[in-house]
């Protein structure tokens, strides 16, 4: 078992310490720190970035060859940590001898602690872990950028005093979808930073809503899906996104995923807030908008390339979503290209 102590507060110090203990190549791209590892101890990557208002985001996509204990203690700060595992699991305790709490894949987790408290994370060997962590450090400067931070302090610190608190929420596939979108960002520079920051705030909102719903014991029926079934829903969602042109039916997707129709619909309602049929339609419309905007295909070619049979039906739902017809949208793109 390997033990790593982390007392750094700034994200650059955290990554320098990680590189020292785990090895690997560390680089910085547009304020984002990226540590890639491929050695006997660890394989994968850790990336992280700090935004205004004291909010930092870290992503772990890594597998360790031996059990790892990470002891984190930041005596100057009492942060709020929002955590989510999309693959694998992780354990936490307050101090080395404290009771362990496990966070499984697809579960949301929120953590706060007393000042100078050791927070211990346990990484199991030979487990491929995909986890994100959003850390909200307290800020004293009153300005618009710090407003969200201050609201979170009020929400989770009783009487403005930090205390040990761990919350492990219900399974949440909506967060998994936002994490997938984070991982799919291909843009560079300021565009990547802005997209990442936007999705991080959406994940924060989803985790806070999950916490609120669980506390209120919301009337919404708790999901009966197992973790394996939820993973199947995620895989089917990716399949639909990758092959929008296929004539996909509920029965076909049930057979492909080994799920009953009720389980399939429950999973899509949980992850996407919509039915399977509506999700397929929305994916096709978004793909169509991309093709109209970025290719020379005419409208008919676009319609048939994404699996629609009726051009009139396509035009109707396109206009409902974008408030203009496909032809009007195409004409605007052409006019812009000419004037640019």
C-alpha cells in the first residue's frame, strides 16, 4: 500500500505533488493542468483547472497497480467537495481511523470537513477509476464572481462554521451525461475553458438538486435500476448518438441492451428526462443542424442521412426546435459565409 500526503492548496502545487509521487508527464494547456502516467504504479491521466470564484475541477481517469491512500489536509481552507464516479468506486474517511464511506459509480457525493481535518481517500488497486471532483474553496472577497461560492457556504456550513459532513446520494445518470459531454470537448484554448466551466456549473446544480430531493424524500419514484442497468442505458445513449441514421426502435434497443421496455424507458427518463423515441429524435435534429451548418449537403441529403423518411416532418420538428425552417437556416449560413 502506498500513502501520499497532500497539504497543497493551489492546483499547480497539487499537480506538482502528484507528479512527484506518481511520476508521469505534466503539462499545462490554457490554464488546464494535465498529468499523464504510464508506469508500474499508475496508468491514465489526471487533469484539473481553476475557475474564478474559488471553484476548481479535477478529473481522474486512472488505474493504480497497488492500493493507494491519499491523505489531504488544507489547514487554511475548509472546502466543499462535490464528487462523482462514472466508473469504479472510491472510499473516504475523516482521519485514518475514521469510518469509511464508499462512493460507487453513478452516485453523487458531497463532502465538507472541519478546519485542519485529514480527509483520507482510498483508491483500490487494479480498478479503473473515472471520477470527477469539484472543489469549492471559501472566498472572502464580496463580488459577483464569488456569489455562487458564498451561497454554497451558506447551504452546507451551518452558522458559517465548517463541520465534518458526508453525503452519498441516489444514483444519478444525468450527471453521467454531463461528464460524458465534458470528456467529449475537443475544442482548445478559451473555448474549451468556457465549455468546461459551463458544464461544471451544470454538474454542481445537478448534485445540489439531488441532495435537496433526497433530503425532502421527493415524491419522485426512486430508480429501480441496478448500476449495471444504468451503465447499459449510458451505452445505448452513446450508440444512438453514434448511429443516428439507424432505424432504432424500442424493441431493437431492448434486445441490444438486454432490458425490458419499462427498464429502458425508466433509464432514459432518469438520464435524459425524456422518452426513448423523443431522445432519438432530438439526437437526429442536433446532428442535422451540424450537417446543415458545416457541410455542403442539401436539405434532402441531410434528412435521409440521419434516418428521417419524411422531409416535411423533419422541417416541422426542426422549426419547432430552432424557430426557423431548415432552408432558412441553410440560407443564413450561406449568407454569412459569403459576407465573412
